[in-house]
C-alpha cells in the first residue's frame, strides 16, 4: 500500500497550475502577427531552437511536480496478512516450594514432571498468550503474558525448586497472576494454579485473592499435586563423620488443602483437579486444554519504506537540466 505522510504539500499544485496559466497568457500577449494575401509568402520551415523553445519551461514544471511529491513523503506500507488470532490469555502459577521435590512421580519429582507437562501444554496453545508465575514464600512473575511460546518454555525449564523460598504463598501467587491478567482485553482469561501444599506464607488470603479474580472476570483452575500417604523427599545434608554433602530420603505425608483449592476454583467459575501421578496430571492439563476460545487481536506488524528520495532526486536532476538548456543552446529564440 502506498500512502503520503504529509499530503498537505500537494497544495503547491495550485501554484504550479497558476504558473502554467501565467506563462501561456504571457506568451500569447507577446506573439506578433501580420496580414498577407498568400501562404506562399510564409516559409514552412522553422529552426531547431524554435521547435524546442518550450522545453526548459516544461522541464521546470515537471521538476516542481516531482519535488512536490517528494515533500508529501510517499511511503510503501507492508502489513502482515493476518493480524487476528483466536485464543485466551492464560497465566500458569507453579509451586516451586521444597515439597515439590517429593519423588512420588517417579522416576522424577513433582516439580520436574509438572514443568515438562506444562511445557507441552504451552506448546499446544498456539493461538493463546501465556504467562508464567512461580511461587514459594513469595510469588514472582517469570514470563509476562506473551505469544512467544519458545521463550515461555525456556524460562519455565530454567526455574528451580526453592528459588522463591520454601513456604507456600498461594494467596500471593493468585494475586500476582490476577495482576498480570487484569489489563487484558481478551474476553476469556484463565489462571492455572499448580500446588502440592497449604497456604502457609504471604499476607494475602487465597480466597480474598480469588475474589479479586472474580471481580476481573478471571477463571481459576486449581490442580492439587501429590499422591496420598507417605512420599519420599530427598534432603541434602552433611555427613557428620565424613563431612561430605549427601542426599538422604525422608518420608513425608502430603497436606494438600483441597477445600481451599476447590473453593478458589468454584468461586471463579473454574474447577479443581487432583493429580496423583504423571499420568493423571497429563489428563488434567489435556482437559484444561479444551477451554473455550475467544477472539484476540495480535499487534500489527507494519513495515514502512520511505520513497521520497526517488522523486526528489528526479526533480532536482530535471530542474538542473532545465536551467542548463535555458542558458545554452535554447537561451534565446526570436519569433
């Protein structure tokens, strides 16, 4: 598409037309005439210079027209063929507290399996914007909502257990995710909260945070991670005899606050799921993957190329040529 950035310069066309009219009128007023009784008295031949006496003036007019186009700044605009996407805005809040190291999702722990399955979930949501929040004693936004699934997966893969403290601030995590979504223009906004514990850190009550989500029309799906009964948890400690750091296993019993997680989901129109192993967690994410989709407009990608240099260069060249011819072999013609 061609457009002009400063079209008001085309008003100069009026001055160019006025210059043409004045030149024509001036030439007619200076044209001589005489009466004769026979055409035989008039020689049909005219000189070379007489034939092209109008050339310098015509070149000047054409040069002024080109310079006017250059001043109007012609531009070529290339736009992406399709700027509309269909999807939802999703923020995934992943628990990174120490208990997520429990190895009941063998041969790996809960956190590693959760990251892997969430990464696969992100890859499937090709038309959605994704955000990542990790939380322990505090909640941190790792990835603001974005279409860039590759960077979201990369940062998710680099997250580690204990990087946000060993507590479980569920309320803070929900509030952080809500803050990321409250400015979204998508009609469908979703938080997926993945945790294996109870709210024992932070100053925000989980149900209060859920009420904020309800206020902004945000739906929350909660996923309780962990099997029932005692589970092995690796603990690194120093051997008192050798002084070496070694890993030993302690068995802990999962304490998922299913009542609170269910209340968060229900109050926002979402749903609570329990994932006791890698297979059931995969099924949970596949079910959430079937969420409704709504229209979302992606940012336009316009490429603008300036074209004024071509008419400017041509106009200057023609103007110089017109002045040169007017001062040399077409300098004067006597009718």
